[in-house]
C-alpha cells in the first residue's frame, strides 16, 4: 500500500496511490492516528502537488556510516555500533521542492537513503519487536554540508539546515528489505547504486538500537545510511533518489541569495 500526502491547493490531505503511481484515492484523517477509510474522491498524481509524506512530530534520527564502502570513501572504518545523530523536522521538504544551499557552506553533498517511518510508540524494543512498529518506508536525501561537518566536529548544523531532508514521494508499507536497490542520480548521471543488503546494521537492529536511547513516536523517521558514491552538488543541479520498490524523489538545488 502506498500512502501519499498531497494538496490540490487547499489543506493537505492523504490518499492511497495505485500500483502504477498514477491515481490517488483520498482517505479521511491522518493514517498515523486513524483507521484508513476512503472518501470516494479520486484524482491523479499529475493533478496534485505531492508533499513530504510525513512531517515528524518529534524527530528524525540519522544513521551514519552504515555501509562499509561509504565509510571507506569517507576515510575511515564503520563504527561497531550504529552512529546516530538528530535532524530537526524543519529540514523536511517534499518532492520537487528546492534544496536551498546556505551561504555558510561551499561543499554541499547528496546522500540517497531508505527512510523508515515509525507507526506506533515504542521504547526498549528488540529487533524482532521492531517489525511491528513500522508504518512504512520512503526515499530520503540526507543532504550534508561537508565543510561544516568537518569544521564543527559534530553534525547538527551540517545536516540540519532548512530543506536538507527531502522525503517522498509517498510511504510504501511493503518493501523487501533484503534487496531494495537505492540509486542516486545527479542530473541523470548515476552516482550511487547500492542495495539494503549491504547495510552493516539492518533496519530492525537500527530501530531497536534507537529505541534504547529515545522513545520512538508515530511519525518519527529513521534514515538508514547511504551507499558509496556520495558527491557534491552545484547550484542548478537536480538530485534524484530512486528505490525500486518505492518510487523516486527528485529535488533541484539552489543557492541562497543572501
């Protein structure tokens, strides 16, 4: 099942997207908190503006260096335990929204990732229990200011600027996590082409690990790490994250004018 958040010019609403990714059947309420019920209204994806499928009420948890090849390309080894960091929910934007490159940084990089959306409250759960708390999955771009990441010594600013966490195009509730392909293109040129099978810590282990530090709430997002091939973006370029069982998320990058 694919759950989209969208607008036709009025208040945001939710709908179920068909298998072809073309039609949307509107549902009532917020699927994080209410039973999914169709309203009877339908539209097409081309007729609406897709929004970020979720705006976290609480937090976005990022996972660093969860692919060995990516850790190596960044000049180090992968940590023995998941490396967690937090991103503010104000960083979230949706499909097609511009990523604004701030004047503080000259080295902005893309990171294509699988994102997990938590569906129910949980704390101190096991990897086995983690399977029951997931609403679904979406594509993410964990945009990073590389120069600030290095100079600051921690990652809050480098990964937390407004617009630095595009999510979309919708939430897919069923994904084969053993073989999901994560591909990133820059102006149509493939830069990343990895699979979730190469994760050091799998999705269930990540959820469990995070839950032992934080209470996870409905709508929280966990970014699961990026494959090798990250690179810099210039103003005017477009980055597209595609996960074969979900869809694609595409965003232009623009330079802040001030």
